């Protein structure tokens, strides 16, 4: 339980500044869209996605396929479960389990997306939730990650697309 290795995380101020700028601008855009449209573009897992996209951009879980695919698949599972079985405790638990399994099977595992079925079911969301905020919101996160992460010459993002 006490572990054997030292913490592998390194502090690089250029990376810290890039992560701050990326997360700040991306969330500011999502908040602005929420304020100026009739759609809530801001869900908590997007904050966690920004942490991965800008803080550990080189992780397999932070790649565009995982950010977009993970959120879409997980939300789709939540929507299917909600529209078939409603808002029941077992529905939420089953939806999260199925979403995690579906992300693993499709190689789109993205931990923040594991919370999407909970949001979908507790919020009684309609099918349009899959497109706005999920699909368009994740595309925005990825576009910002492409810009911010590639401003530094020592970063390459994405590591992979497929």
C-alpha cells in the first residue's frame, strides 16, 4: 500500500502555463456559449477532459479519438439506458458499467466520460444532448488542444488519431 516508486510526474513551467491557458480559454468559450445560447454547453466532465487534454496531452487517454469517442459513446449508452428504463439507481449503475466497457472495447477510454451516463440519466436529457453539448463540446476541446499543444515545439499532439 505504501508503494515502491517515486512520483513520475514532473513540473515544467511551460507545460503548466500551456495547461492553464488551454483550460482557461476552452472553459471560457464553453461558458460563453452557455450564456449566449439556449443550450448548457458546460458539464463537469469537460473540466476533467481539459485537465487531460492540456495537462497530460501525451497520454493515450487524452487523444482526440478518446476525448470525442469516449464522451459520445458514454453519453449514447446513458441515453439508451435512460430512454429504455428511466431514472432508476440500477439504470445509472448499469449505464456507467456498460459505458466503461464500450469505451474499452472501442479503444476510446476517456475517464471523464464515465460520468456522462450519470449526467444524462439524472438530467433526463433528450437525444439532442448527444450533439449539443457532447459532440460539439468535445470537438471544441480537441480543436483547442490541437492549437495550444502544438504551440510549443517540443510537443506533438495528437500522438495518434486511430
